[in-house]
């Protein structure tokens, strides 16, 4: 089992073995998932902002009051 200590600023060091296994590097984003009292730590996938921006404009057609009413029961 690997451990690390929480500082007074709620910070911790990710152990070297965890960084190696997850291929973590400075600037990487980590995701925490809480499952039944446990936390699963994983490397988060980078977000392709250009893709998200392009996708966002295509979804505006589904953002009308009529659409909200049509999909309320789903």
C-alpha cells in the first residue's frame, strides 16, 4: 500500500510509483471518482476545446422551450 500525507493546505504528493503507473507529468489533470466510500484516482483525458466549441454550435437547435417539453419525460 502506498501512502502520502495531507498538508495544512489540503495538498499531498502523489507517490512516485502512482505517477509512474498513471504516466503523470507536471500539468496533467487527475480525476477523482468516489465509489462506496473509496476514491479512485485516474489520469483525466485532455479536453479538445476546438472539438467542444464546434460541437456546441450544433446543439443549439435542441435548446428551445418546445424541446424541453418534448424531452421532460425521458
